[in-house]
């Protein structure tokens, strides 16, 4: 199949028109203006904040074709890409040139099998560089077909007339008839709502400016104005869009007339004024998307003069956002900015609505498509997590779903084929189960009730055919008729339902590797009986709204948050946000000499989940946060062992460059009861956690309350416990036992410690179980009781009730011998669980998992 390059030549001319002056190249990209006869592809590694090469060498991709991504070259004017079945590139199966971005997704399917790719560039003087290093990748036969259509096919797919967004001219009548027939009550509610909107006075005056002409992040008066202006704009554009939809579906001129008044009022505000993207992006983005919708839905209620005014304003607004993304942010190179990940698809909406009205609309559309097919989503991988947390996941998923529907209806593109979308509903499922009011890490997640997720989860369940997500939605909140239905509610009602099925086979725990979050449960489907340990060690660092420190955790017992991250965001960048929440001490993590992870709120303050084992008996996860501390610490690996259903062991392996003190931080909504380091209790409502610091043997315990600086308007008191090593050491460890329990039952916890042959051995006695923990950081062979092994961590669990049973779990071992029987032996180190049941006298081998 031949690849159509006609658009690329057009695009090449377009970009040259944009960037023709030599000085503009330098201004946009920092390119050197000196001529170079031999430009070179640097094959450099990405710096912090940049994308990485994709596919990386050796990748097995899951979509066909993959979106190719490379790092920009300082001297590049245009790029070329080649793909071949052979590493010597003697035959070129795919080739494209004239690319101005550092990304490209082909327009047709590749043959499954092994492939190789490389790229080059030509500088502004016409000199061509040598090819980049060659990277191999494999397309399996079952890879999801996902080519990026050519520009010509996109344009030809759009309807000639209006509307162009979410509805096509040929299906408007059927859509209206179906609503009035099959959803009569919802339709009636919508008409009642828009009739109320008819009475709202049109806001003709531009929203006010900041006192000093620009927003001061730390000043509450400016934040209040920023929020007030956003509310003014959102209400205005929502009036315009809803009235425009009422006109489109009913044909009643009164709705069209009122929609026109709202549209013209909004576009009369200066495009470079208080609602422009630079001044207040939360005003600019709703205008970009909703006025585009209102324009295409109320098109035939507008005069030619009206349209000219709207087009002129939206051309300026669209170009501002395009240049912000393309020039200033360079989104295909540095996509890790929160708001930009909405702005690009709002720009795409504007491009479609004003296709053939605004000359630059084709360029905007192609840019949006390049982003979607090549660098979206940025805060996750195919596991479906979201670095910014559940609250922001909800916000951004609600917005991207409209773009996905616009692509489906306008172009026949099923964006839900991206593997991310088939997993992403699991993110709130595990982190924010039905009935819970706290959603784990990230801004806003401390007050995010699972009921908020229900409408979105219901929609995703219908789109993806996921009965487990529908169960989540139904369990979290029943589907009720909205009090004031909008056009969004009308669209959501039109998707076919899926049955509600209890997901009995769903794994209790899940690790979202791309965002470094482990969600470990004892009873996922019954939160009031569940013990939930949530752990973070993220390669995304602490940037954007995912601010929490690496190797931090939260613990929820039977629906009650017990150990939490502390503080509450009053506004982004406030004194409290920056100087409390962004500090490591505000999380359940570790500081050294009173100092936390070195670059707060930064992508380089990163961690990684480096080892894991999930089972019905024990969950184990290890996070390495060493890099986040830079020169303050050489090593911080936190090992978490969750002995189900309610017991935890944390082993913190610490090493500093010089003798130091280490501080272990804990936070709760209620005061800690701390008798000594072995008898600490944290409570929340009717539930609690007993905590014992088994090592080191002598610590200093301090408890405080409140936050400094305070969260403005947040009156809730929180308590903070710091457990500090008394002596300065270079190497050390915290060994911490925790057991969750309902307060009315009470619980016992007794710990002891011994050193045998240089190995630290800890014992813990519970009312129904005895535990033995052996730490062997050197990974040498040793014997304890009837066990011989080289495990770095060995856990022996002797259960007394309800069944007498011994379970043995080894971390990072090559051999395990129990009572002279070789249970496990391997050349590769891994994790292993074995059970010895005294009643059946049978050793049960459990499948090993590699780290």
C-alpha cells in the first residue's frame, strides 16, 4: 500500500511559512544559525521532562503501527523516518520525509514480525545528517490495529454541512427522535433546564483583571478572582452550548436567538484579554471547546456577519493555544504539563468546528492528531494508572472522552482501542473502592468520594463492555436522573447498557507499574471488611499534581483512613501547598537529618517499584527511592510485606554518605497513642492499627499536630508522629510491624529481636499467628531452624487459627530447603512462597515470581 505524502508537502509549506525567517528558528527552538556541512544525529539520552525514544530497542509493541517518537535535534529543520525488516536496511519497507515534529504514526498497518527503525534530519541549509542508531521492535500478530489516518482522509470524512462535532447533519433528526421517545423524562428535564437558561441575563462584560495585571500564585485575593472568572466563563459558554443544542434538536428559533447572544457576548471579549490562555488558561480552554460546539450547533441561527466575528475571534484564540503548545511548551517533546494535556484536544475541537472557516484549522487538527496517536497518555502506560491521582484522573478522563466521541463520529476513529483505556477503570476501582471517601495519592484525592467516579465509570463500562466497572458504578452510586440535565447527559444516555456482575475473580491487589503505585487489598469487593495498603514509588517523580513523596504509603482499615498523607490543598502553589504538602515529612516516608527528597515537586525526585509478589497469602512489594534524595542518601529501599488479612512488616534499608539520623514519619486524623516504640496505636473511627518499631532498639518519638503553614479554610486537625534514630549511622534500617484491627475487638502484639551469625532475626507474636523475620542483606547462605536458604528476607508464618499451617516466604533467593527437602532452586534470584500444612503433612509449592 502506497503512503500518501501529499499532506506532508502541504504541511512542509505551511510550517515554512510559519518559520521562514531565520531568526524565528532560533527563537522557537534555540537552533544555532551557523552553517554545518556535516550535521550529526546525536542519539542523546532524554533529559528530565523529555519524551523517550519509542519504540525502544527490543520493544514488543501492542498497537500496529506504533507511533514513532524521537528526541529533537538542535540543527534539524525537517526529519525523515525509515522502517525495514532487515537490520542492514537493504530493503526499505516504509519511508517518510518532510516531518517537522519529532513524532510520526503511519497511516496503514505493518506486517507482523520483527522490524527496525531509524531517523535522520536535514538542517536549514539543506545538509542531511547520517542516520540515527537502529532500534529493533516486534509487532505481534495480535497487536491492535491503530494507524493514524492521513490528512486527506480526515478531511474527506467530515460532513460538508453542520453540525461537525458530536453529531452529523444526517443523524440529527434520528438522535432527537430517539431522545424524545426513549428518554422522554430526561428530554423533558433538559428542555426545562434550557428554558431556565433563557431567563439568565447575558454577560457582555469581560471578566475583571488581576489587581496587578497578573496572577500572583501566593495571593489568595488573586486566586479568588481566578476562580470567580473561571466560574463566569464556564457558565457563559455552557449557556451557549446548551441553548445551541436545544436549537439544533428542536429547530425553535428562540433557542437559536439566545444561543447567538451568548456566543457573540463571549467572542466580544478581547482574545488577548483576561480570558486568553496566557492570562487565565482555565477561562481560555472552556471558550475554545464550548464556543466551538455552540458555533457548529447554532450555525444556522447565525448571520454571515455573526460568523465572521466568531471566526475572527476563534482564529486568534486557537492560534494562541497552538503556538503555546508548539513553540513554548513543545508538547511532543516535553508533554508533562497538566493543563496542556487538555488544551491540545480542545484545539482539535476548534479545528474541526471551524474547518474551511479558519485557514490554520488543518494544521491545528493534524497537530492534535499527532499528539493523540504518538504521545498520549503521558501520565501513564498501558496499566491504566494516572500519575496525578484519582481526582485528576476523573477530571481528565471526563474531558478526553468527549474528544474520543468527536473522533469516532467525525472520522470513524475508535480511540478506545488504545490499550490504556481497557485498563484505566481499574485505577479508581483499586484506589477508591465503592464506599470509600479517600482516593489515595495526588491533589484532591484526600476528599474524593467514590460516588464522584460513578458516572464516568458507568460510561467507560458501556464503552468497553466491562461488567466489573459497571458493578463499581452501581455499587458507588445508583444511576439517577440529573436535576438539571445538560447536552452532556443527553449524549451519555444514548450508549447501550451492560449488565452488572460482581467481579468475583478480580485479583485482590494490583500494581500500576507505569505510575509506580501498588494497591494491596485483603477484601477488595467489601470495603467495610477490607484492609488496604497503598504504596507509591513512581518514575514520574513528584511533578504536577502527583506530589507525594516516593516510598510513601497510606493505610485504610475497614473503610476508615488511619495512616494518611497530611495537609489539604487550598490552592495550587499556596504557602501550605509548597511548604507543607510538597515536603517529604508530610507523607508516611523517611527523611535524613531532617531533610527530605531533594527536589520537591520535581520529576527528578523519582522512585521505582523494583520487586513484587502478589498472592492470596502474602503481597510483597519493594520500592527504591534512593535517586529522589540525590546526595542526601545513597540508598532507601522500602520492603512491604502484607500478611493477609491484616498484618504488615516494613523493612527500610537505609544508607547515607556520612553518619546521619533518620526520621520515620506517620500521619493520622486522630491523635496517636504512643506508650513506647513497641506500643503505638493509630485510630480512625471504629478501627485502628497497632504499630511496633522493632529496630532500631532506641528511638526518639515526637508527636505534633496541625500544619505550618496552615491550609487556608481547612479546619480539620491532623496528627504527626516522628520516630527518629538516636545515634548517627551511615547504614541502618527501620523494621516496623503493623496490625490492623477493629477497635471493639482489641489485639495483642509482642515483638522480640536477636542476632544470630550476623543475621537480624525478629519475632512477633499475635493472637492467631507467630512470625519470624530474618534479614540477610548480604544474600549469603544460612540456616535457621530446619530451613536453609540465601534469601535476602525470609518470613516464617506460623498460623494457629483457623488452621495450623506454616508458610515460608523468601525474597530474592536462589534456594530454599525445608526439613532437608529442596523446595526451590534456581540460577536466577526470585521470590518464593511455600506452605507446610501440619494436618495434611504436605508441602505445597507455590509458583515463584521473579523480581
